C-alpha cells in the first residue's frame, strides 16, 4: 500500500507544500499580530479604566408599602439590561450595572451604579412605588428662570 494511493493524499501533500513555502512569511507576521493584540488589549483596558472612574450612582428608595409584582420585577430587569446597551463602545466589564447595598444607622440603602452614558436609563423609575434619587448632579447646568414682567411694562 502506497501513501499516494490513499484518498485525499494529494490534498495533504499540497497543504504541506503550502505550509513549507508560507512558513517564513508566517514567522515574520506573528510578531506583528502579537504587537497588534497587545495594543488592542491595552486600549480596551484603558477604556474600561476611564469608564469605571466616572460612574453615575442613584439611590433607589422604596415606599413603606412597596410590594412589586412579578411583572414589575421583569420590567425592571429588562430596564437594567438596557444599561449595558447604552454603553456601546465600552467592554462588558465597564458597562455593567451594579447594585450596592449599605446599612447606615440601622437603615438599609440600595444604590444603583452604571456608566455615565447610561445616566438616563439609571434615573428612570423601575417600579411604581420607588423613588430614584440622583447622587451626582451636574452643576454646570443652570435652571432656566422666567421673571415676571411688571404690569406697566406690557
């Protein structure tokens, strides 16, 4: 029995010939590919670090009669899923919504934290009997005030 008589032997020989001819080019290309991979990984890490440094925190305060239905919990879960979608170019590690609980003076507090690009989604109330309080306000936005005209200046 000869190897050349086996089915697919010519494909194996052709692949071996191609690999032999391409080996120097592949060896020269591998450091370029490695350098590119390192640069992309460093860029993604920097992007995640920048996004994690600037996050929006809101406090979720339920009323004393708060008792959500199963449908409300499902809607709120879908709303939290939109937080990740609002941070389009950020890797998953930096675009996640986080729930933080703390206890101060015997009172439990719930904080919802997410990327700055998801501030509008985080500020939306998810339940009927829950108040959402923003902790980080923008001081550079001034409210518009309309002054009443005096009656003689019409």
